[in-house]
C-alpha cells in the first residue's frame, strides 16, 4: 500500500491527485491573502503561521439565503 498524500485515496489517478493538490494550494494562498493583505512570500512569520493553523479548526457558520 502506498503512503503519503496518495496513500489516502489510491483509486485517484495522477491527474485528479494533482488537481486536488493544486486546489488545496490555491485555497491556502487565498486564505493568507484575505487575512494578511499584501503578503508576497511563503516565508511566514510564526504569528502568521499560527493564525493560519488556528483558522483550520474553525468551521464557518452557514448563512441562510433569502429573508427571514
């Protein structure tokens, strides 16, 4: 059995796995841009890294559509 990122879902083909990895990277970078405007490097300060880790444990509340 394979280990690492591809070990969790061995039925995924290479293209699908790359697509998932690319999307995760985009989500990670977008989160940094939203919470730390102007960030331009992956050399994160300890504070920025800790804040990102803490946001991983928070589930956003669902919003209701419409009025009421």
